[in-house]
C-alpha cells in the first residue's frame, strides 16, 4: 500500500518503507519518530474493533488500518486545530474512511479496545499526557491494549503507570525512542484529576474565578502578560471585542466582566483552551459571547477592539498573523492591543500595518496599541 501525505513528484520528498505492513509512505521530510515506531509494531486485528489515536499528526497509521480493515472503528483526537486539519487533509487525499476525526478534548466511547498515544516531549506538558491517558484508559475495555510512543525516555510517565499499578513492557529504538505497551488489567481511581482553578482579584474590580486543564497556556496561574493587557486596555461603550489566542479566556472574560461590552469573541486553535473559555464565561456569568476554533483567526468580523497575547515562537509568524487579523477584523477607528516581552518585531510590524503604534510598559511587559485609521 502507498500513502502520500505531501505533493508527489518533489525531489526532496522522503520515501519510507515498512515491510511488516507492506506499506510505503511518501512525505516531505519523513515521519515523526513517535509515528515511525508505532508503524513497526505487531498490530493484531483482534485488538482493532474500536481504536483511538491521540496526537497523531499525519494520519498514516489510521489511514492504513482503515483501508486494510474497513469494518473497524477508527477515531483520531487532536486538541490542536492545526494538526486536526493536516490529518483531515491527508485522510481526504488518500480516500480513507474513518469513523471519527475530532478536534476535541476527549472522545467518550466506552467501547475502546485499543489506544495509540504519541508523546512529543516538546509540545504538551506532562500533566496533559497523564490527563488524556487517564480519561481514555477509563473508557478502555478490560484487556484493551495501549501503545505509548515517545521521542525520548519519559521516566515520569513510567513512574505514573507504576504508581497506579499499571504494568507495561518497554521497547527501545535507537537508544532514544521508546514504546510502552500495556494491557488494561486494573482500574484507575475515580478521583484522579489534573484540573485547576484560581481567582483574579484586582483593586476596585469584581473577583473572577478561572478554571483550567493541562494542555493550555498558563495552566496553574494567570499569566503576567495577560494581566498587563487587562491593566492597559481601554474598553468603550458598545465595543465588540475579539480576544485572539484567547486561551482559557483570561483577558476576554476580565474585560467583559469589568466593562460589559456589546459582544466578546474568543478565538483559539486549542480546543481544550476554548472549552475552558466557555466554562469561565459561564462561571463568571457573562453573556453575549461567541467562540471560534481556528488556527488562522477570523476575517472581517467588524470588531472595534482587538486584544492578543501571541506565543513567542515560529519566528514571529504567529505574531504577524495576530497583527494581520487585528487589521482585518477592526472597523475604522478600532483599536488593537498586543502584549509582548520583546517588542522590537511586533512594534515594527504594527507600525507597518496600522501606520501608528504606541507602547505602554506594564508588569515587565510592553503593550503596543494601534488605531485603524
């Protein structure tokens, strides 16, 4: 079987063969180690009836199984919408049929017979992997099988399994890559949780409560950059606010509660974060809110106020996306506020896009504000 997950015919494409599956994969630069090692496993058809993939970013193994065993139930879960779209595109490109492709927090299917979990040590926190494992382990049938593929030895996860009396075998590849294999033989305690909650109390403002789960930015505390935005942003009567990269909704919820704008729009690519934002809107009794799961923002939403706390990676590509979205979403006279530690690039970019930018220093951060003229 041949699976293509990039444009065919490109000289720089990489071809990988998996003899155990009679499978050839054509990709741009090769599959991630965690997926390669899953493709090397001796997968039994009897374990497959209801299979879940967590954090799979290409869809190669799910596509292979769906085409080889069309009668089984294949489910893929990604909390990041960017990777969800990548997998969806590859599934469509290879004309595969899956039962469930989710940009989702959890899949509630108590019939699960097998789980494939990929742990990339640079992407999510330890607590996220423990949390997502715990939920789906509880939904796994007795003697159901789990493969946990990692890009380095994760002793902390091994200790987590041992603490919960879950036995496993460990396969080693190239001295740095590992696959933990286990079958469900014991149940986990029902009270295991990794969620957190905390309060925000600012002078002369109503106290707010925030709920958070692993896998979101600033899970256990309120980020100082978010507080710098809350301190600095000026909200006018009848403002329509776009909170870009909203996370759990710290900034948008605070501004909505303090100033009662006409509408608050939360946008994020992380489904867990957006679920928390919905919950925090409810907890703090806020109305007139909308929520959008997106990795490229919104276009021409006619807002009057845009706030953003972009992440500091991807060579400012995401920060530039925020700034472009701010300009596209704002009406004339609208204001954009972007917070950053290192302001040089963002200040220059906002000057270029808006033709104006002012800087306010707060809490060790800089908040750059531009008007759409």
